[in-house]
């Protein structure tokens, strides 16, 4: 009989590590970092962090990683009391998408465990690794890619990846066939982006599989969710009004991997006769993904509606050097500010000191720190002070990367599983309103299905 053990994603946002077992077959669904549990013992940005030189020792001490033999590489276990096994004890890890709370701990895996992910996810993580010096896997790791329509035979399981709409390209859910019936895993998804048809495809495939179990995300399933369920087209429409009505610089803030929001700002720039100024990191990501024709992304260095911004540095990383001659700088942005939409991450707000905006507007299009990068969620007072200093009007316009409570319940009703397993939520008990038997498990608890 198949079983599920949730080593992450229970009563928390993100950190999904879900072990599916049947006879001798063992696969993990996602392998991400838990931000909320990490914050219980450590402080972000290096003030107090797990000591990486000791591998997983600090993680094991506080129960932040499952202490399982045959799961990790030798270096991760060097300073721990868990012995390294030459042969791995797990058949695969399946990754839904490229956000850190689903992929950040891949670097600790035993290199003999195959890791499956969508082609776009691999490219996004490769670009991120090169532009941020963040490693996601080891050189000897076995990384395998898939696309919608392919089926993966892994031990006792047959896995069908099905695309979903999320705030990062190449996101998937999985339909997993076991000896006892199917299991559907949503990953992270929404029904109000530019491509709700992708999520609907997953729902319909899950319906057809008549699942014994549905592992369903519930980021926005909460008692007092105050956020309006804005759609991506709504954000585009309202952003276009802001850009049209603003006489000076329009500054735009979004999550780095949110290319749906990039498309939104790109479309707004074209419709309002402005030029979108993007970072070198975004340009690198666009170039990396342009080979995927289905994504339909522009070439940042030849598209007339885009300019790429160079931050002045003492020393430029190797990946930037060939691109610098194609970039614009702070002087260009200052001189042409009324004709631009300037994408700026909070990490780099210091660029405004060089740009010297003469008034304008800021479209703040981020509001979910769990969605990608907790540190990109700027404190309200600091943001307000910077915008006031440069006379930039604040406009909060964001479409969540996650389905609303109502959308989640509608999906559960459509799929009609025999049992629901809530993950990626602080309020799993609210899933009971969907009318289906709901498993409220504890972390590390094993459940037969």
C-alpha cells in the first residue's frame, strides 16, 4: 500500500518535502527550504545562519531537514552522525517549479538520486546560479528534464507532469499512478494569471485520474485573507493607467523570476510609448529562456522596447562583461526618465541616488514574501521613505502566484478525490469546507493511502 510522509510543507508556507513510498520505491515530491521554520532559529541575510561548512549538522540539530540514510551527499554529512551510504536509498526527486521553497535543498542530495524537473525550471535555475553565485545542485548531480505530455516510469510509479499557471514559467503538477490508484499533487498554482488554461488542464487531468489522494497547496487558504484576488490582466490594465497618467519616471518592482509580471510591464511599456529598463540578471534570464519558443520571450538586446541597465561596480562578474557595452546607465535613465519604466529591485534602491528621479510613480507589484525571496519584501516604512524622498507616488498592484481560497475549494470539488492532503498552508483545517475527507497530519507523520 502506498504511503505519504510530509517532511515539510505542513502548517507552513513552502518547504515542501513529501515522500511517497510503495514497496521498495521511494520518491520525493519537491525538496525546498522552509522559510518559517528556518526563521525560528536563524536570522536572514547572514546575521545568524546555518553554518554551511558543517553541512547539515545545524539543520539536523533543529529538525530542519529529515535525518534519513541514503538521501544526502558525503560532504553534507561530514560533520554529522549520519553515515554516508555509497548507494542512495531513494529513486528520484520530482520538482514542480523553480522557487527556493521547492528547490533550495537539492544541493545536499546524494548525486546518485535522479532529479526530474521541467526544461524551463532547469534553465531558470542555471541562469540564477550563474548570476547570483547560488548553487542548486552539484556538478555530478543527475538532472533530468521533462515536458507536459511525457510520462516518467520511476520504480513502482508512473508519473505524468502537467503544466500549471504560477508566477514562474515552467511550473507543473503531477499525476502519479500507483498500484492502488492515482495521486495528484498540485505544486503551486493559480487560476487568475495570463494562462488559467494551464491550471485547468491539470485539474481536468486530475479529474480523469479519479485520484485516491489530492495533495493540494493552500497558501491563501486563511481565515482572514484581506488580499483582493486581482488577475494578471487587471494588474496590466491598472499599471497601464499609471504609466499613461504619470509625467515622470515610472518605477516598477516585481519578483525576479516572475516573468508573467515582466510580460505585463513589457506590454505596458509598448502600449504607453515608454521603454522598459531591466536588470542584467533579467536580461540573462530572458536570453537563457529564449530558446523555448513556447515562452515567446523577447531578445532584451535587440527589442526596441527594452533597455538593459548597468549598475556601476568596482569589479564585474565574468557573465556581465560581454554584455556591458550593450547597456545603459544611471545618466541615461535620468535624462530619459519621463519615457521609461525602470524595473528596480529593493536590493538596488541605491541606484536612485544616481538616477535622481524628478517625481513620478512606483508600481509595487509584490506582496508575498513566501513566494520567492523573503528579503525582497521591503518594510513599509523604508519603502515609504524612499518614495517620499524622490516624490514617487506609490501604487500597490499585484496578482498573487497562488490560487485564492475560493479557487482552491472549486478545484477540490472538481477533482473529487477520496482524500485531501493540505500543504503549503497555515490553515489546513479550513480545507474541510471542501466537503472531502481531509488529512490533518503532523510533520514527519507517515500516512497510508
